C-alpha cells in the first residue's frame, strides 16, 4: 500500500530543518554581533583619540611657529608689543591665561600684520620721512 501522506511528512521535516537552521544561523549572527560590538567601539574610540592627538599636536606646532615669528619680529623691530604678544601666547599655551574669543590656529596671523604695519609706520615716522 502506498502512503499518500509521506510527501507531506517529508515537506514538514524539511521545513522544520530549514526553520531550525535559520534560527541557529540567526542566533550565531546575534552572538557574533554582540561579541564584535565592543571591539568596534574601541576602534572608534582609538580613532577619535588619534584625531584629538593630531589636533593638539597641530596646535602645539602652530603656537611654536607663532612664538618663533614673534621673537624674530621683536628682535628685528625692537617693538615691545611683539614681546608682549610672545608672552601672551606662552601664557595661553601654559594654561595661565584664558584663550581669547575666536582663538584658532590663525588668530595671531591676523593680529601680527596689523601690529607689524603699525610698527613700520612708527619707525617711518621716527625717521622723519
């Protein structure tokens, strides 16, 4: 005798296996996702730290350039304003003085030409021309 329900039973078995396999794969995916998340989070954090370190290093380099430029300008012109500006940059860099508003990498570049122009005008006026 031929059992008509045999193909239906086989289909049910395959469907059960497929459901169990999908459930196991999904559970494995969730497991590895939760294991991977802290690793990825630490990678993002290290990238952020690296970026912040680069910003700080760039700021230190810029302030060193500013200090060098100001001391050279003071030596060339003898204008006390450049010496005062030198000490201001040093105090800001050492945390002894608050940063001016809108203080960024080119703050002193905008201030120095104005001061240099005034120093040149004063020197020109002293020479009598």
